[in-house]
C-alpha cells in the first residue's frame, strides 16, 4: 500500500541549478576589472587551448552556444543542398535545424531502449550515395558505440560530427567523448558539466577545418580587406567573461563528473527497485553512465510522463519531459520534411520519459523526498 504524502509547499526542488564557486566568480570579476568584456581578449584563447588539451584535440574554437557549433561544423565540412546527413530522431532540435539551414536533408535514426542512443544497426541501412555525414549525439548518459560508428564512416567515406554536449567529461574506452570524428561539438549551457551561461566549443584535429571554423565564427572577414567578406558566416563568438568562467569550471571537471555519477547511482539504487520504472544503470557493457540528467522511463503505458510531471510539481518537485522526436515536431510536419514515420522507440521515450532533480550539491534529504514521492506516484 502506498503512503499518503503531504505536499511540500514551503520548498521547491528544481530540476537543475548551476553550481558556481567563489573561484568562478573571482575569475569573471578579474576580467571585468581589466575591461576585456567582448570576444577580443586572452581568456578565449586560453580556454580554447586548455580545452583542446583536456579533450585530446589539436584545435578548439569557442562559440556562442552548442547550436552555433553544429551550424559551423556542417558548413565547414561543405555540407550543401540535397546532401543527406544522418541524425538521431530522439535528440534536441538543434541537430535538425543545423542540417536544414544548410539546405541538406536530415535522415532520422530511431533510438534503442537501453541506452537511448541511436540504433547502430539502423545507420548503415539509411546510407545512400547522397549521405555526406553522420551527427552522433550522445544522449543523456552514455556514449554511443564509437568503434562501430567510426567503422561505418570509414567504410562509406562520410564525415563524422560528434555532438558531445551532454556527456562532457565522459570517456569512451579511455578516450574523452568529443575526441572522435572529423569535428566534435560541445555546449556550455547552465545545466551542463561545464557552464559559461551560454556557450559552446568546436574541436578538430584538421588544420583546414579549424581555419574554416574560425572564419565562420567571425563573419568571414576578408584577409586583405577586413570588411570585404569572403563567405557568409556568423557572429557566433564567445565573450572573454564567459571564457574566464569556462577556464575555472574546466579545472574541476573530473570532480563534477564524479559527483554527478554519485547522484545518479544513488537514485538508481533506490528507484530501480520500482518495477514500474526503468532507469539507465551505472554501467552497461563496461560503459559508464555520467548521469548528466537522471532520466525516468515509465513502463506502465497507462501513465503518461506529462501527468506525473504535473503531480511532482504539486509536491514541490521540478521535472522535465524527455526530448520530443524530430519526426513528431509540428514545424517539420508543416514543412513535410520526413516521409517515414516508423520510430516507435523515440515515440515511447517522449511520451513516458522525464528527468528529475540531479544538480550538484543537491541534498540527500531532497533526493530521498523525490524518491519517496515518485514511488508513491508510479
């Protein structure tokens, strides 16, 4: 029999909170005092250099956000009209938008129900003569199987863009996620393992791609005449203030990852006992779970995630729904972009999945309260 719980009206436990230390704040204040507030300053270059070293890359380009990173990456690889780019169906809309902005065709791949990443076995089935690239987004917790994906890319001679926005600090076989492929992209949004408020990074080992990305980030200013532009680019620069925060956050990345894993493991230990809930475990086939977010998937299809989220909110607990599949997006239906609509796993996750509070320094008492309420609702 389930317990009767009282609503927590005095306190609200949010899904996420940025964690800023005294050192973080002091780092930004130093920049402010120096007057280096725009993108023109030493901290941006220092951030790029230290980031490259941390993620085993030769070059990195700091940008305004993760979406900007994807847009620049695609254009730097010369993805153009009518090219096909394979992307996950279960992901943030940024992947599809970036492809569409290049007048290319996003080709969707369904996810698996164990790790929530793209189904590797479906990728090769969707490769044609028009396929020019694959965007691999590591979803929520685990890395994708990069060995298999790299093998596919090499076999078909197509580019690999590794979107590591959600797994910053996670390793795949002792190599950092974000160190694979032709280009990797990152996001430093407020709920990421490294935050600059808004921000992102592009990393590569190819000097030609690096130079192209640098130009695209900064409006493609002319080489001889600055204001006679060589190509269509963007103002996707990161400020020196943000870079200062990023440098400070990067220094304690491993500590952050360790704490995120500890939070996720605690939830898993308690909630995996509930037969109506699926949580991704701490380890699958030697792949560790970084628990960027702690995702809950309801097994009972009579209970929608949206209803549980509303009930959690009444009990003073923040929760957010999973990604809505690209195949189900209103805008893409209007545009009639996707002809196929056979993605059952993505649809299931979007209807029955949500994530719960798991920010750094969350109190054990708050976690226990979340666990208690969830066990009573599901």
